[in-house]
């Protein structure tokens, strides 16, 4: 077993952009590309702790354009992302690999499932965001407002993102916010180690400025550019979702499972948005590496 936690990796892509990523776990293990949440960064991989090493999994946590170490890409779409992943995989000598996306990273994993199924061993979606026109019943008010602004008042997106950045720079505001979460998530963020990693990896998202996070908001507000039913039935997709999730209601996960041809869903009555990944990480890694 070869262990590696290399957090400041950069690849120069063919178009001259830099793509930032971090590596965690076992370099000789099965490779899994991790797509962070929103806002998030490559440092989200720290939240896996020692689990990837224990399960023989090589995590590559990749930053999207304009986030952390990755250069901004104007006018990008969701379906541009698989092209960056293919370049990175080719650079690393990987013919086959697993992709997994959590929360706002979910649509990016799904885009890979649609566009590059021949390169994937399987695809994992954890508490993944669905299409913006799906029912948002059960979603917390602040997220509903954010989606409304992204769709109807896009000129205000930068103002909203600027306020988010300011909030993430204030640990007290994060702690107060965590206290309002459903009980499973609230318990999770009572761990100062986890809370600090969450704050650090979110701050890193804004390292280059606001443009990358603003572009993410715009992408979430648009159609994805493909139908979920057109994802290859030869590719196995796995999905995990907590029924107490107020960020991305579990109805999003159920709708995704209904539309993706070969999707197996796991739904947990007593888990929230964040806790589902932490409390079931062992089984998630085992399933995705199998």
C-alpha cells in the first residue's frame, strides 16, 4: 500500500488552463475522482479522513474551473466537465476509474456518466443536486431563494455569493448556522475537527475570487444539456440520500433514481445532507470500489 496526501497538485490542460486537484488515500488502490460540493474545493477530500487508506481507495479530489487552484473558464457548461476529467485521467495513466459527486458535485458526476460511460467503472451520487425545475418541497428557505435568484434575477447572483463568502470567513456564523441543521448534521458539526475542515475547504473555493462560484450558480440554474434516461444502461450508478436532508431534499434523489436506467438508490430515514456521507462512508467506498 502506498499512502499519499498531496493537496496542491496542478495540471496544465491543453487549452492552457490550470486544473487543481488533491490526492488522498492509497495511490496503489482503485482510483475514485471526487467532485466537491458547492461551494467547496479540492480540500474537501480531507473529510474522508483515513477511510480511503483503510479501504484501498485512491481519492483524487478535483476543483472545478475558477475554484481554488483551477483557472476560470468563461461560458462553460456542465458537459464541459467530463473533458477536463478525461485530460486528467489520461495524464495520470488511468484508462478506467470511478467518479463520485457529493451535493453540488452530483450533477458533475452524472454528466460524466452520460458523456464518458466507457471510461467509468461506476458512478456514485451522494446527496446530489437534481435539476432546478424539480419540486423543491422540503428545501430550506435560503436554498430556495438562491435558486429563485439564479433563475429569475441572475444579476444578483454575485451579491449573494459575496454574502456567502463573508459568512464562511466568520467561524461564529458557521457555528450558529450548524445549530439550526437537522439533528444528524448538527451532531456532525459539533466535532471541531470536522467543522474546521469544512470552513477551510469552503474558504479555499474563493481563493481566486467570486467568479468560479458565481459560474457554478449559473450552471445549476440551467438545464443540464442531456436527459438522464439517455445515460447508458451498461453503467452502474449508485445513489445515497438522507431523508432529513433540507439542502437537497431526498425527492431529488428519488427522481434521479427513477430516471437513470441503471441506478441503485439507498435512502436513510435518520440522515441529513452531510451525515449520510460520514455515517455510511465505509459502505459507500466498498460499493464504489467493488
